C-alpha cells in the first residue's frame, strides 16, 4: 500500500503539472510530463509523470483508460531516451511503490536514471 494518497489540490506533482511549482520540463505528451528530478541520483535523472493523479501503479491501472495511459507513459519516456541517445549506454526505469518501495511522493511516476553504471541489487 502507498502510505499517503494526497488529493490533487495538495499533491506536489499535481501542483507542478498545473505550473504552481516551477520545474524543468524535458519532454511531454498529451498525457505525460517529464521533468528533471530536483535531487538527481545520477548524471541524468528525470521523473516521468502522468498528468492524471493516481497514488501508485495499482490505483492508476484500476482507472478506466489506465493501460493505455501507462503505455503513453513508457512511450513518452522512450521518445526522450531516443532523442537524447540515452539508449546508447543504458538506463534504468524505476517505479518506487509504497513505504518499503521507497516512494515519497504519492503520485505515480517513473524514475529515468542514466549517465553512470547503476548498481544492483538496489539499496
Ligand atoms: P519517490 O521517492 O516517490 O520515488 O520519488 C520522488 C522524487 O521526487 C524524488 O526523486 C525527489 O527528488 C523528487 N522531488 C521531490 N520534490 C521535488 C520537486 O519539488 N521538484 C522536482 N522536480 N522533483 C522533486
Ligand atoms: Zn497528483
């Protein structure tokens, strides 16, 4: 379970999506916005955020249209990956979910990490 599911009015990423909090946009589609992470964990660290609020992947997929929106999330990430040639050296897409999964913002997002060798297993 995700520990907190803020309503869109209070949600950090909904506020970024509405332009109430500044961000650095990197790419976008009708359903998805990609921004730079404010505390990058790799030389390239982006957040791939669906415009529709959902606390986590489970909640997102249960909504009508979830599967096609999830497809857009990955397709938009791949468009940026191809544009920046991030696929030449490799990258990691991560969805932290819930307290033990390391999720701190209760609005579904993919982390796109690249630019250095990424360790495994993760911490
Ligand atoms: P999570 O911990 O939920 O997997 O990921 C949340 C991410 O959001 C973290 O990597 C964190 O650095 C990032 N983050 C937190 N606040 C902000 C913010 O105000 N702007 C941006 N661009 N990223 C943020
Ligand atoms: Zn939200």
